[in-house]
C-alpha cells in the first residue's frame, strides 16, 4: 500500500485518505425480531472503533456493505 508521500506524488490534486480500520464480519439475520437493529453491524462497528482507537465523533466517512439489500437502507 502506498504511503502518503507516494499518493501525493501520483496525484497532486488529490488528498490521501487514511483507512483507520477494516473489519469484515458476518452474522445471521434469519432470527432477528427487529430488522432496523442489526447486532452484526453494531458489533462490527465496536470492533472497528477499537482497532482504530477512535470514536464516532472522529469519523467522517463510513462504508458498511450488507448483502441483504434492505439491510443497508434500514441501517442508514
């Protein structure tokens, strides 16, 4: 993975983005009673915050992909 100097040299107009954590996780949605509250997402977020040493107030952008199509809509 290129460091910040390499990224800036390759594209002088772009700003480097720091990925503080990446946490893949999976779970089961079949037995969920509340489809607007995904325990898997909450657990993944907790792990990512711990790995990054950050809290929600420190984050500008989050990517959360859920292959259960309505899951992303309900989570947002």
